[in-house]
C-alpha cells in the first residue's frame, strides 16, 4: 500500500535523507521502516498495558486465595486442637 506525504519541510527531508544514507537506505526504505516500527511499537504498548492489567488482577486474586487458605488453616488447627 502506498502513502504519499506532501508539504514536508525541506529541513526535515534533508535530515531524513541523512539518516537514511547513514544506514545505507533510500529515503523511502527509511521512512517505511520508521512507520512500521512506530506502528508495531504502538501495538506492543497496548499489549503490555493489557498484560499489566491482567497481572494486577491475578495478583489480587492470589492474595484473596492466600487469605482464604490462611483462614482454612486456622479453622483446621482449631478443630485439631479440640
């Protein structure tokens, strides 16, 4: 798929050309890689946010389970002591 960008400041184009040349790439290749990298990083950030949220939920659930087990152990100890 093609993307055409118009009215880019000449200074920005010159800098893109310099960066591309330093990597041995054409301007088009360099800009394509920049766009793809930005897109993939944005997608990754969304995934990381969802995973962190799920981790928080799992941690809370484990704390609740741990508290329940502690209560059960206390009840069992009382029953054994009787």
